[in-house]
């Protein structure tokens, strides 16, 4: 089991990601901004960047069970570490979800902040898109956190990848790529519509992302 400091880092980092990202959604609604997608994308991406700078060197800065699964498959954490990280991430996320209810309302969290397939998007398509985008995200993380070529830009690469994912998929799937982010608003907002998509897709994507990193992106398998 990871030490308490690492678990607390994962809890707080996930809390920051969910809370700041959710408030970006609320701000885009309140302002009526035509650039709402940009606000949301950068809200989540920059929230992740902040969390990485604060906690990345403590716990590795996963803040996402799919990322932790990729780390488990790559031997960077063990099964007990994966379990501990996942519990901490869910706890931090749900705390963030209820902070969003306090800051806005349960109705807003349960309607505007939940991750659900967009109009006309069927469940299978949503699973595949979440898996694809999570695979890209996990492959980026596994690569930049081990290669010496990226140096100080690693955190920026991870965060900008999340921005791009939100630009690509917010209207289609809600751009979760993170079961903890989804469970947060589902629990706090009381809306569990199609929640299974956001567990199956990202966890499947983590496996694919690890495989891409392991057998394609690195020089040695």
C-alpha cells in the first residue's frame, strides 16, 4: 500500500482536477460565452497542470484510475498501490463533486457537469471514443514520464493532451477519460445515466495506451 502522503496527494490532485474543471463548466454556462468549449478544455487542462506541479513528484500525479492502470501494467506500481490510488482518487473526486454542488447546485451538476453521450451518440460509439482518447492520454503520460528527452515540458505535454481531448469530445461523450471524474458528478448530481461507459471505455483505453507505449513508442519492448 502506498504511504499516506502519496494517497493524500492523489486525493487532493483529483479534487483539484474535478473542482476546477467543473467550475470552468459552470463559468461557461453563467457567462453564456460562445467559447464555452475552450473554457472547459483549458479549465480541465490547466487544473491538471496545477495539480501536477503541486503533487506530481509526490505520487506520480495520476489523478485518474485509468492512468494508474497503465502504471500498474507497466510495473510502476503494484496491485496494492493501484487499489490505494484508486480509492484515493474516487474519494477526492466525490469530494470535488459535492464542492461543485455547494458552489452551484445539484441540478447543474447533475445536468451540465455529468459525462453522458451527446445527442445521437450511441453507447458503443461512446465507449470506443472514450477508449481511443484514453489510450492516447495514457500513452502520452507513460512516454513523457520516462523519457529524458522531454524534461520540464512533460507536465505541459500531459495537460495539453487533456485540453485537446476536451476540444475533441466534450460534445460527443463529455470527454471523461477518467472514471473518477465521472463518478464525482454522477454521485453528487444524482445522475448515473450510462455511467458504465465511463468505466469500460477508459479502462480499456488504458490497456491499449500501455500496449502502444510498450510495443510501439519505446525503443525496446
